[in-house]
C-alpha cells in the first residue's frame, strides 16, 4: 500500500521478496552483515493473521530475538536488525517504519565502525557465526519454534548469558585415532560431507566443514566409541596423513 | 466456393453474428463479495460466467470497509 | 430479460468509461492533471476526487474512468487528459453500449444499501456536522480513506476524543421509514470500530448505546468481551435520542436513561450511527426486470428449504439480497447458488470453456544463463523519476545479461509480445522485467515466457515502481541508483532460477460425506445431482441427525415431513450410497485422491474419493443447572418441542411456563453464544400460545438475539404477552420446588428484574431450559481422523472465516452444518449447498494442478531432526525410514510453498524451489554495490 499511496520513505532500502517471513533464515541475516549491509529489516504479516496456516511470523520473531543476542555477543548493535508485522493495508506504517529504521541505521554509522570494531575482526567473527548457524539452530530448536503471545516476554526468550555460554562452549566432534576402525558409517551419514574417509584409513573430521550436528557421534557403533564430543577445549590436530592406517583390534 | 459448401462471405457473416451475441452459462448480477465468489466457483467448475456490476470496479460495499470482524483483518 | 431457465436472453447497457480499458495501464498521470474535483462516492463523499480517476486504489479493473462531472463531457472544454495519456487510452467518443447475452441461469447478488438516516431527520444526520454513519466511519478509519486513516471531525478536522455509537439505526424500528427486522451485523461491527478506534487513539472514550448486544456468531462472544474490557469503553443499554449541537464546539448531545441514574444528557465529540442494512437501492426495478417476487421487507423472496432459489426458475440469489447477511454467509450463499446453478446446467458444463495452447517448452537447463532485461517506463510513472536509458545501459554491463531494452508499458499486449519475440530471437533463457509489483502482473509475464517457449519459472521481476519511483518520487538520482541495484539483484537471482513443472494429479470424481443429518444429506444430493458418486456415512441407524428432534420452524416448515422427503430422495438417488451405523476406521491421501476405510453393520470397505465433506453436526447440552434431571418438570428446549408436537396434556394445560436462556453457554466453560436458542424459545412460546392462549409464559434472557427476520417473531411474542425479563449472569435465576397458591406443587423461579430493581417470584408448572448447542463427539473424532482443526469451543475451524467459510485449510476437505457452528435449518441448507459447490470446483476437473514452487529434501543432507516436520502445520512433511536412518520427505501436493521449514532446517537439506537459499543469498550478496 505504501507504493500505491505514493508514501515517501528512505531510498536506502532494497527489498527481497519471500513468501513468508518465516522463510528468512538466520543465515540470511548474517550473510547480509557479512557482505557489509548496515541494517536488516524483516517484514511479516500481523501476528495471528497468517496468510498460510503455519504462523511463520512467530518463527521470524524468535529468529530475530536470537539474532539480536548473537549480534550483542559479537559487539554489533542489535538495533541494526528489526522485525515488524503489518498487513498489506498498513502502507502508512510501513513508510514510517522504513524511514525511522533508515534514520536509526544512519545514526549507528557504518557496520562495525559505529560500534568501534576492527573490520577484519568483525568479518572473521561474522564468518565464524555463519559457520555455527546449524549448531545454533539445533541447540535452540525448541525456542525457535515457540509462540510468544506477550510482547513483554520477548526480551527473555533468549538471554545474553545463554547465548554467550552457547557460543563460548561450542561443542566439537573429534575422532579418536586409537579407536576408529574405519567402518565408514559416520562418513556415509555426515550431512556436510565433512569426514575424510578412506577404506582402512582412520577417519578424520574436517573441522572447517563440520556443522556440529552430532550425527557421527550418534552413529559410531558403541563397541568402537571413537567419536568424542568436546566442549570448551581445543580440538586435537588431525593425525598426519601418513599415519592413518588402521590397526585392527584382535 | 471455399470450404466446399459455403461461400467465405456467408461463413464470415455467420461468425460475425456469433461474435455480436454473447453466449454464456450464468450471469452474475452484482460484483460484491458474494457475486465474486459465485463467479469464481462457477468458472472453476466449468461454466462460462458473465459478471456485471453497476460500479466501475468490482468489490461492492466490502471494499469500502476498513477492517472486518471478528478477526479485524483488512477487508481488501 | 426474456426466456426461461436454461435459455435466458438478457440485454445490458454498458455505461461508457470514456477509457479504452485495453490501453489504460492505471498509471494515473491523467488524474494528476485533471482540474475538476467532485465528492468521491467511494469515500462516502467526505473527500474530493477528480473527474477522471480510479474508483479506488485496489480497483479491478485497475483503470481510470471519467465521471459525469468532467468538463469535456459537460461543456466540450478541457480535454487535458487526452493530451497527457501517452497510451491514447482516453476516448470521449465512447457511447453507452447495448450488449445482448444469452445464459442458462442468473445469480442475483446485488447486495445491500446502507440505511440512510438522513431521510427521517431524527438523528441529526446531515444537519449536525459531527454525526456520521458507520459506513462513513469505516472510510474515516481507512488508510485509503478521506484523511489517510486519520479519524477527523468534519467541523474542525480534529480528532474526536469522546465518541458514541447509536445502535439499531433503521433496524428493529416499527416506524415509517424504519425496518422492523434486525440487521444482525451492527452490534459486532460497532465493537470492531471501537477496537480500531482505540488502536488509533488509546485515550479515546467510546460509548455504545444498544438495546441488546447481538454478537451471536462464531468467536463473537470473545470479541464482545475484548471490546468490553478495553479501558474507556462503556456499553449502555438504553433507548436514546439526539439532543442538540453545541454551537461553539459542534459537539452533539445524546439523551439516554439508565435504571440507576434516570434520564441523562451527555455530550460527545462524534456520534456514529450504526445503520442497518436495506435492500439494494433499485430493488423494485430489479425485481420487475427479472420477474421475481420480493418479501415484505423488499428483499428477495426465497424458499426456506431451497434458500438460494428466487421465485422464478433459473434465477438464484446470493448475499445480502436474501436479507440482512454478514460476510461469511454472503460468501457461502454464493458458493451455494453456484452449486444450484450447477445442478440446473450440469448438461452443459465445460462446453464453453477453452484451453490455451502454448508452444512446446525448450529445455535450456544445460545452457549458460542468457538473461534478458526489460525496463518499463510505465508511462511517466517510472520514466519520469528513473533514468531508464541509463538503467538499460547498466543492465547490459551485468554478468550473463545478453540483452536489455526499455519499454513504454511492459504490460501492454504489444510489449508482452515483444518480450516473447526477443526471447526467441536472442536465444534468452532467463527474463528479468523491471517494472511493477509481481503481485499483479507476474501471472501475465509467466504466460509471456510460456508463449516464448521457455519455462515460466525463468522469470524474475524487479519492482522499480511501488518499491522505488512511487516512493522516492523526489529523488531522481537515488531512485535511478536503486533501480539499478534492484535489477542487479534480480539478475543475480535469475542466474540460479530453475525450470519447474506444475504437475497434474488425477481427481477421483466421488465424494465422501461424513454425517447424515440435513447438512450432509443436502450436500450429498447436490453433488449427486451434478453427476458425482457420493458415499454418505452416518453413525446412527437412521438418517436425519438433529432434525429428527425438530418439528417446526418459525417460518412454518413441517420439519418431519421435509425430512421424510429428503431421506426418500437420498435412498432413491442412484449415485448416493448410504452407510448407516458406520464408523470411520482410518483415512489417508490428499486432494483428489483420498481413501477411507468405513465399517458399517459389520462390514469393512475402502472408499476412494476425491473430496471429503464433514457434516458431523452438534448435540444439545445436558444441563446440570436448574434441577434438570432431578425434577421432570424441568425440560430442555428440544424436549419441550417434542412435548408440544405430541400435544402433551400436562404441558398444554400448564398455567405458567418459564424459559431460561443461555443455559450452559456464554459462560466460562463454553464461551460462545449458541445462536439459535432465543428464536427457538420464541418459536416454542408462540406454538404454546396457539395451543393455550391463557398460559403465562416468561422468558428470562440476557440479550434477546433474534437477529434478522426473527425479530418480527420476537415482537409477535411480546404482542401476545409473552413476558421478557432480563437477568444478569452474575445474578442468575433460581429454581426450587414449592407449594403454590392453591396448594399445588410448583417450581418457584426467582429472578431479579433489573428494570424494577427487585426480586420476582414466578410459580411455574414447567421450566424450559435453552440448553447450549455443543459440538458432537463425532466432530472431535472426525477432526482427529481427517487432521483438521477446531476452534477453542470445539467447532470446526474453516480455512478463512470470511473468504473460505466452508473450506478447511487442507485442500479437498469441506465442512457444513452445525459442526461449523450452531445454526438454523435454512442456514444449514445454504451451507450444505455451499460445501457441495466448493467440492464441485475440485470434482468437476479431471486433474488438479500442483504448484512447481514446493519443497524438496536432499536426503544426503537430512539428519532426521524433525525441525521441518514440527514447523509444517499442513502436515506436508513426514519421516521415511531409509538405510541411512529416518529422512524427511515432502508430499508436494500438500506443500503450500511458504518455506518456513527451510529456515528451520539446520543443514540446508530441505529446499523450497523457486525460493532456494542459493537464489535468496545471491540477491543478498548483490544488494551491496560490488
């Protein structure tokens, strides 16, 4: 309606169409920041007026609340991210919100600079978050799917402490070379194809590719118990390629 | 003689006559929410529908409403 | 109109718009330059519009028209618009056109006319500036209204702070110029206006003056409570009159009275008259033209058991012309009229429709992307702001862009042809159109791509009008830069677009109807009369449901006789297969292809069907209140009706009878109004008065909700000295056995009369309870089996309260009757025809088309976490066991393409086609200038 009614607002916006605000992935938000976008706005239908049956806008709200905490964690102002719910008839409101958000983002200054962050460090932090998104989604699956009816509770859905802890104590997976029997089960099941596996060679997890879903941990046969869940300590370096031949247990 | 039997002119004359006459299955008088729904249902179930309204646009009185109860959704 | 059912000939006069609709693109440049202003009828003449204008912002067709106020039409002067219009769409030579149409049937849906309070001068409308009608107020509140959504007073263009609503203006009034019926919608629309007013201005003080609050429909009770609980909102039960206008402030006074304070006069900043619904303006002429009869109120005369039929065969009626009607009923009566037309014209179904033929689709999936960019000027709409030629140049510099050009109007027929021609000529395999919102024109341009012989999903639209030139009309440079950015994003996305197939699924032509009451039987017959096999499943041994306990209606229908007729038709119809004493064991499948196992009289069979109709009815609440079940003189309304029909001696001889309304509903446990009980009690009271005029009848009520024409019977009952006593829910009546005046045993009913302000004692021989209508056990069972939703009260939840009132969210499943909500027989029948009509939109086709933009799972990446499954409330995703563990799998027929599951998936295994991560991320990346 803003368009049809010719309501003027900031020229700084670039709109991307999604069929439901719930389609907006946590990864999209951080990709935009990684690319240097100064602010991200997500617009959805009014709460309880879902165009579909899924009430995806509540999911979008949860995602935004989570993303804001992550932004705080890496030192970005959470005000660079905003979600609003309105109907197609709310043209006036949309125009107002766009202009207001535009002003806010200008006030905050260019991404990172406004917060006094070093560009290189910010980039590497954003890249790290992007890598952790599957892990974050899994850890917060329940809360991301909840339906908050009371706006006063928005702030408590995710607490600063909770997210700091989540990102401080990231779980990693490591294959114990002494126990791996090179059965290839974990490699076949790894959704990220992050396990280097050769027949009769001890398997190694490529930590860069690993999305920390824990599938390998779950499928490694109990009698081997080779996959270890590690949290809070550095992952041991991978065993050198020349030393990977399996010594079969007798 | 084109087409074996009928002169081209006669065929054209006949088809012109058909064009002047509008043939349909159902005429729906009134393009408010009820007329629109009736037209859509009939057209979706295999009928040719003429929808007529006295205003320059369909929509009727519902288009004039701001919101509708009890959900307070936009009536557009 | 001439002719008869099956062969009508109708002559229409098409009024000239003075616009060539094929040429007008709705750009509104002409409106800007038009010098003539006149009161805008769409905005209730509160604001002005130009002589040439679009009827309203979302009008269809979205083209301008020229009003009689045009200078050229009046005096052959001006003609500015002709010069402005680049598409030469203005045509002052247009004349009224006579069109002859031959059709087999007619549906009359001429709607309603709001009551005009100016005619009687008793509410100050038209005299006092700050008295408006409720429809005026709708426009005032609306963002597209006269003041862009600011609620302003006509006298001083200021926000009113204290607003009053006066209910029943033109309704429930037996006076010349008034209507005796209740319009049925005003109580609830006034509540809506109060809520919206409070959203506009949280401090506003809102007062509703009413006679009864008639919020009798689904979810209305909660809506009423929500309104009542807002701060600064008062509901005052009182007759009112308009006092005077205060000269200085232009405020208006209202006189009213309350039992506590007596008569008062209070000042308000704005008075809203809740006007009722009248028949359409030209109703007598309309009736004459179509040769149909009207009822005493000027609405269309209809048949209570065939509520869409006008008095002339072949003419049907839907919507508010049948009598005061709300939106859901307007919609389902339309579907119902559609089904009745279908029964009449089934022999010619599909004969006049044509299928489009497209050239064969070229497989370009293996080719390098060759993108064509078409930038639209939209007349001056885009071209005046955005530097289009420079933008075309820019587009050519983008990777993979093989061709770019500008167009005056991309949507014009010749331009669309140009797009398909250039696509073929230049060997393009992706097309980006930089123009307006895809909401309107994406279907057109998809069609253009099909004409060009490439897959329709190879299209992307960059919206450089609504998102750009219209909203940045003062910033030409910025706007040009933004247009280029948006095109760059579209081009980036277009690279990744994939060809998608919309697939056809075969449709099983049979229908399954669950529930053999009046709703189910009527729907089954309507389907069968249109040539479809129907399986009717009923849990009892006899058909008829709730109607078996009803004997008469207020309109005078003999329900039992009617039921015998319908049951006879069901059993005689060769296409209807009845299963009684039946239970549904399991059901599965999807739209067009369901399979249901039914056990009936010991046999189990599998029924294959394309559509499912749930008509599982409702039950009467068994009261625990008022000595029911302890004293046999206390009966429910249905039991009373049976006793009346059986001429029960003790009942007919009773000297005094008390009816108590709202038993078991409108309370904390059942927070809804059962809708039918007020009129049901009136019916029983009138029938009893006919049998024994001496009987004293008392009706103890909270609000008498005799909406629509039932109001006339309420008045009749009052005229026959049925006594109505209102009670407050906080102080309900009490019933106890006692010894009466002549030493006879009576039931003593004690109630506080709020008008007299004292306790009354009534000795009754019989007490009848208006027991709530409650959802049936069968509905709960059906909801579980068919995976459909119910509302908090246990009634089926339709897909959309107003726009899809008989559909479920799940495709191919429909609902009707009391399982949806309590309703009268006539209403049930309309809804049953409607459910059949909606089912026909599916069953009349050989195939259903499923969208190409649905989700798909990459099993390699799926870790079986189930996040997608719990997010998809459509139930489109399920687990499947594989050798690599359980994996999610999408049923593309059920998927609606919202893509919520994509955002839930931690590994990116599930992907919504046409909106993939890759496509959206490429747009995000391209948003920032490289």
